[in-house]
């Protein structure tokens, strides 16, 4: 599904504010290096990692730092509490810039999570957590690691259709709960994080934040069998997912730019899902090899881990608030989930 944004017909959709969680927000956060993570595992699991003494701890740590990430964030509270820290930062940073933003008049709250309360929804919990007492509707979306971008597309669509004028999207993931901690080949990937974004209706075409949306799903040809629900979390074929990223995701990014009639050198920033340093860096390499004239900067996170659908938005918010991404610059975001789905968005902050 590809849609180029119509910038000639109102209403337009503006990103009014964005926020993210940080480990400094609360004592409920804990940041662990890969060495600290290995040392906290049971003796028998640690022996398996070190192959009964054939490998030194420093060797494994060096490999994991290079291939996966150096540090990962763990959150000990509830997933909606994690989401609330991103909402608080969104409001606080807006206020520091002289922008008074209220959530009392939002028409909808959309939650995005794969690790949420399920019933009734993360969005309902967020409405209660942040103290919104109006008639805003609440619902969640879930589509593996693309959930956050799917939520943004839903919010955009509701505003563009005229149904809503102001929508809060909250994506919160305790991705460290997706696998058993003793399953170290998977549990060494994940981290916990959240992001929030406020979208609003505008009649001014210069306020439009979005350029295009491209979403697709590939459950056929046996792909669906490579990911399945387990007793705790899920199980996936890591090699299959990696191949999906360096082939199918690259093709979809190239197709997006072609459909949107956007020159590759226009893109200033690439903010992608962060499954691992190996996968993300491979994706950059293949994109630069296959798309002539591709400029811009690829951004990486080294202190969160794979935060599932929250990873791209958490990084996007950090880059915007630290001044790396500036107003008006073209940003390409890309999320991809478990070798099955892709969500690509072209956007600008105004």
C-alpha cells in the first residue's frame, strides 16, 4: 500500500510534538552492558555462552557489542508507566520551547505495542495514566515491529479524513519480556523504550509533516511459519529475518522513493528500526549499493537494544530534541517486523 500525501487539499497533518523515554527518567530503568547481562545469567547458561571455557568473556562481549549493541535498557514497571515517561518528556520539551500543549482535547489515543496489557488496550491505560478525562476514543494496533509506524499512519488517516483533529500516539514496549532471559541467543537483543507523538489538524499546507506512506506484508510463501508464539514471548528465524531485511526492505525503500518521485539525495536522515547493529548496518550497506546517489546520515542506537516497535520513534525523538534533525529536513523512517511486514514513512518536522 503506497500513498503519496496530497499537499493541495486540506486538512493537513502536523507533528506538533514528540517525546521519548530515557533511563534517567526513573530508578525503574536499568542499563546493562552486555558483560553485566552475561554475568547475571545462571551458571549453566553462562557456561553455554562461553562454550564450556573455550571462549573468554571478553571475546563474547566484544562480539556482541559489534554485532548487536553495547548496552540495553530494562524497565521494571508497567508498560503504560513506560509510555507515560515519553508523554511527560513530550509535554516538558514543548513547554521549554514556549509551546503550551494540552492533551485535554485529544480526539483519540492510539496505542502501539506487542508487549502491552492486551485487554482492554495500552491506549486505555495511557488515557488513565496521563489523566485525560474527555471523550477521546482509545484503541491499539499491533503488527510486530512495525506497530509504531502503523499507529502513526492510523492517526494521519483519521485526521486527513476529518474524523479527528488531534491524536496522541503512544508506542511502548517492554521488549525484554518477549523472550525467556535464559534463551540468550534472543534475549541478548532486546531493550525497553517508548515514544509519543502528537498529531494535529491544520489548514496551512506548510504545516504538513508527511510526504508518503508505504506499508506491506509478506505472510505468504511460508514466511508466516518463521515466527510463532511461544510459551513466553515468541520465536523467530533470525537468519530468515536478516535476509528479508537486506533484500525485501531494500527493494521497498527504493520503490518508495520511485513512487514518491523523490530524489535520493534529498533525504537527510535515515531513522530505521534497530534490531541489531549487524542488521541495521547491513541494511545501510545494501541501500547505498542499490540506490544511486543516496546521501543522508544513517542513525544508530547503542544503548537501548531492540525495543520492537518503539525503537525507531524513540531514536527519532532523541535526534530531534538534541538538534541532529532540524525542522524542514527530510527524514525517512523504516520499520520492519519479524521478516513479515514493512512500514516506511517520509516526513519532516515543521
